[in-house]
C-alpha cells in the first residue's frame, strides 16, 4: 500500500519540470474551436440534468497587476459595471431555453477580474438578477473572489445577505518590494482587516492565493509571506507558480525588468512552502492546493470524492456548469463552450440578441474515457484502467499502450507504480501529477510552448 502523504523530491520535480496543462478540463481549452456548432453545444447543456453550478465572470479591475494572465478590463469607470450587468441579465434570459428543467443552484462562483470592483448596490443587483432565474439548492455553496484593495464592509454585508459564505482573496506576497515589482500594493494590515470583516459577517470559509516565482522574491521574503499567510489561518491555500507567459499576457513583459527568481530559486521557494504548509497541518490536495485537515476539500480528498472543474478542485461533481460573462467557460456532460473573450464582441452579441458563444468542443467517446482517466489521476492519484475501460466499453490495453510506454521513465524513477492495470501515483509523484496526466492526453504536444511550466 502506497503512503498517501506527499513527499517533495526536489531532484525529481526538477527533472520533470516542463510546460503542461492544469487539467481544469479535458480536452483543454486549446482544443476549443470556433467551428463547433453552438446549437449542438447548447443541446448538450439542455440534456445535462441539473442541479447547476453557475459561474459569473466580472472582468473589471481598477489597475493591472503585472503578473496577471486573467481576462480583465482595467477601468476606474464604475458605470461600465452597470452596462455589463445589463448584458449579464440579457445573457441569462437568452440562455433560459437552453438550460435543463432543474434550475436549482448548487454552486455559485463569482470570478474575474475582481468581483469586488462592483459597488454594493451593483452586487445587490447581481444577486437579484441571479435570484430571478435560479433557485438555491439545499446547502448551496456560494463563493466569490475578492480583492482586499476594492472591498469594503458594505460589500461584504451585501454578499453575505445574498448567501455567499466562501471568500477567496488574492494575497500573492506580503513583501512591499515584491508588491511594487508586480504593481499590486496590498499591505498586510489590509489583508487582516478584510479577513476580520468576512469572518465577522459570518463567512464560513476563507481561501487565500499565494504566488511563488515573482520578481524580488527570496526565500527570506517568502518565509515572511508564509508566516503571514499561516497567521491569517485560512481554511484553504492555493500556492501558484508564477506563470510567465508574456505571449498571452503582454504586461508580464514589464515584470521582466525586475530580476525573476531562477529555476533553482523557484524550487527553493516551493520546497520551503510545501514544508511550512504541511508542517502547519495543511493537507496537500493536489495541483497547488492545500486545505486544513477538517476542510471539506481535504475530507473529499481523503474519501476519494474530490472533483475538478474550471474553478479548480471541488467537493461537488457532475454538475452542469453554466457560465456567464465575457470569456467564461461552460461545461455540460459532453461539451464545453466559451464566450467571446473581448468585451466589445461579447456586448455586440448580447445586444443583438445572440448568445455570445465564441468557440467550443463536443467530446468524442474517446475523449470521455480520457477525461475520466485524467480526472481520476488529478483527484485521486490512482487509476483503475480496467474499470475505466469497462465503464466506457474500450479495450484499455490497446488504447493506452502508448501511455504506458510514456510513463516508463517515471515508473523507473519511482513516481508511479503499476499493479496489473491499476496505476498508483507515489508520494513524490503527487508533485508532478500534471506531467503524469499528460501521458494520457492525446492532444498534449510538450514540445510546444503553449502552457506555463509546471513549476
Ligand atoms: S491579479 Fe486579480 S486584481 Fe490583479 S489584474 Fe489580475 S484579476 Fe485584476
């Protein structure tokens, strides 16, 4: 029986560090095509039973953080959010005939951008728009990504009155020099203040995001950031590697003016963070995520009931994910669809009474099998190929002969073990899980520099 406690093996992490997808979907968004038939994608949504997980993309931010690769609209004009809410309301109306009959809302997530860019009355209006179309399921999970720099107590209270109980804060790093180098000044005292607000308002769960590999970071500065993060006592911590992809996010070219940590220094930061977080009792969930041992995510990971979707790891699976707003991605049983990424294109479509679907993907039966396989690995670190093959009516020996061959070096390095047709990821293998998953990805072309490096 393989231990379930992850073990960070620096030399192996370094050996297998290469670009790879994060597998919030399979196939990944790189396969989405404008040629996909929107009618077919929408049919799949209607035929996927509820309840629903709704995602709303709120793209506005007051200033651009130079490390950011999200789809954002930088503005100080609050009126833009009013016009955007008009369009969200219209988009939800346009989507109505394509939704399944069960409109109960099991999950709601506000992402961006910065949802806290919205004023308190705008957040209240968003709550009314959503409330008019969806009915909360029993014990719904409402979460929002919040920027401490634009949050205030009134906004926290409005979010809570709508039913939000989960808050996620981007902290990244508390060192003032690092913050200047990434154009995101957010003092430690501000973080503590907003945490007191959300906890005081009755939010049940707090996540904070940290980023390693940022300019000016050293092990000494990042040790202080980890101290602060642990002192904030969040329920969950996401520890992201800074993804330097200036071909996707041109502002990252500004980051290059500062000295970025070397690959070795990044490994130092990661190794230290893993030691500190697990030493403080946080459980490594997989792919950058840590949670307190009594957090539902950690319990789901231990029980083998963890799921993964566009928002990362989740305790709830098989939901029809309906996403609204520019660039948002929806997922139904056998299809993905993505909205227009540009605000003008999104607005034009909605203003003309069209759903703003820009591209999508209809899964083939083979994709469905490989999605099962990859999500099993990402969420459970274990894979019963015979069961997956039986569930999908496929001879796995033939289908995955190449994958087995690709995994041979990792098997020799003790990162995975085969027992017949069952694959187990060993404790050091857990830190390179996406590289292991790539062996089963028909579309992965590692030579191409289209993804960020895994570390
Ligand atoms: S990191 Fe967050 S707040 Fe900063 S620009 Fe990106 S989305 Fe906006």
